[in-house]
C-alpha cells in the first residue's frame, strides 16, 4: 500500500472518477488513460482509500470491449445498489468505428451488475440504449443514477445523461437529459433534468442532497474548462447560480462527489501538460486529487483540504523566514518580500495567516523561489480584484517561442479564482508534491496547478502596494517524504 498525496498509476494517467462509498471506504473507479499509439480502449480501474492519505490500486474493474463491440471505450458513469444488494454499474459505451444516424461517433448507455460486492462485473448488452430523436447520437454519455423517494408510494430511479440537442447554436446545445426507471433495467425517456442552453455540454453530472439543499454538479468546456455547481431546494429546481460557482480552476476537472459520515468529498483529476513544461498545452487526464466541500450557512459550498490530508503532514520542516513573527510587510506604493533561509522539500504543506490591511493591492506566497525572490511560482491574493491568481516568473515559453518572455501575459491565464478578500485575516494553505500544487484560501476557494519548470527553491511571503502582516507561518512534510 502506497502513501500518496495524489494518486497516479504507474505509467498511466487518471481520467474521470466515479466515487462510491462502501462500508466507510471510498471505492474510486476511474477511466484509465494510457498514452500509447495505437490508442487502446478505455477501461475502468479501481483505487480504494479509507483515510484519503493511503490509496490501494486494484487494477482493471470493468474491462473495455473488443474493437468490434460498442464499448471499445468504457467511459464515465455511476454505480448504485438496489434493495436486494445487487450493484448496478451504468457506463458510456463508445467505439469510434461505429457512427450514429447523424454521422457522429455513437455513444450509448450500457449496464453491468455485480452480486459479489463489486469484485466482478457482468455486462448486460441487451439493456443498451442510445439517444432518442432530437438529440445528437454522439453525445449521450456519463449516466448518473440516483433514487428519488419524494413519492413514497412510487419511488423511482432517475438517470441524468450528458447530452446535446440536435439543433440550435452549436456551442449552446448542451442539456442534461433524463430517463426514469422502477427496476434499473427498463428506462423511459422523460423531460430534460436541466436545459439552460448555456454550454457545449454538461459532462459528468452529479446530484446530491445536503440538508435543505440539492446540488447539481457538472463539468463544462465552453467559456471555461472547469467543474461547476448549482443549488436548489428541490431536485426539480429552479437552480440558483452561487456567487462562487466553480469547484476549482482550469487544472481540476470532471469532479464527482461521495459522502461519508455527513462529510462530502469531491474527486477529480489535475490535468497534465504536454511536454511536462509550464507552458505546454493542457492534456486530458492527469493525477487524482481530493477536495472536501464545506456547507456554508447560506447553502453555498466552500472547498479545501480534508483534515486527514493536512494532518498527515506532521513533521516540521526546519525552514525559517528572515524576520520573526508577527512580521509586517509594509509597501504603500512599492513591493516587499521576506524569503526563507533554506530550500523547500519536494513535497510539503505550508500555511500562512495574513492580516491584510485595507486597500492592499496584492500579497501572498512565493514557491520554489530564487534566493532573492525574483524568480518563483506565485500564489497572489488580489483584494482589489477579489481573486486568487497563480503566476510564475519568468513567464517564458520554450521551444520556438523564445520571443514570448516576461510581461506579454499578466499571469497564468485560466489559473485564477474569485474569492472574498475583505480587510483582515485570511489563511492561505498550499500542498506541493513534485509537479503538483494545490492552494486553498480560507477553506473556501481552491486552485490547482502544475509546476514543472522550477523543481526546487525557497518559500517567501510578499506584499505589494499596501500592507500585510504575517500572523502565522508553518511548513510541514510527511514522514514518507
């Protein structure tokens, strides 16, 4: 059993996750991505964890079909258990060799069952079904099934499907289609679950109830490539848009959730970048990451690290700043920074509590910094703009783009998150493990990133055009570092 902050299989990558809680343990099915040519079919693999800090890899859970079968790619879905203890796995079957009537690569909803506690699965190809008239045949995927017991006399199973209308503006045809069933075998098409005419599609839908609120989670790649949520007092809506409606930023995608002991955790993947470089294009699939949701009094959700993960970093790192705490960084119309006296380990947890004065433009953390703080990764709080930004300096493109250096871009575009930064104390936490970085503000706002180009360096704290006092500062590592 391997202790790991972020799980990734040897020689492969983690795609969409399908989490399921069973007897206090999380069963994390995921799409196993192998970047080889020719590209093999996609299967579901399985990882389990009890404490969110140790992950056990079990290999293939649901094998993809042959090159002639409709599930050559076994894509995202969901798992439920019926009253008899039989587990039902619904998934997307896709084979690029098979086209629908509209000429698009056909996507189908397929089913498998397990009677031995999800150890083995039996496929039921006879229960396969595709999109009805009015929907594109190539977007009928990610079936999410949940039980609706609002009518105790007739409880039903509801299936949500990421789909697209066959007509309309191309990038606004996305719809969450819906089917209903009483036996998990025969499904009836019904009215869409959510039809905002807003995005290209709404991948990996997820619905759950928490107290008085219902939540709809989906991933979109229209204006942004991110996972969002909506909230309502009923699973039938109307759905409200919270002020901070995304789970994380561009790097964290296809997140779905599972509940344990009244706590809800979101499991997604942090995308890798082509060429393992900071300026490389984002790739599909990456490394698994977990965030815990916290429900605010108004029903909105905040996202941060699980306590179990933070507590696993229990060994103090002998790093000190050049000034004693509390340390005031005062720079009314300039910039001020204090840098650690030693380099960081490759894996660490850091926490800084900053008391931000009114009208401060920026403050935050420098990661893997040069000795003078000039070159580094930057986690920048911007109170005037109400956001957290991930930045790096120098902002240099490699290869043939040497001209694109320094200030041609204002920061790592796509890696910014809105957050409330009123004057006063704010807590900025960060976990770094190799080329992965996740930051959290006030246990409310999370931002994930890849950090390839600077493998080592120091940590620092800075302020610009204003004042911030470092109230607390802590750096810890795990005993398995």
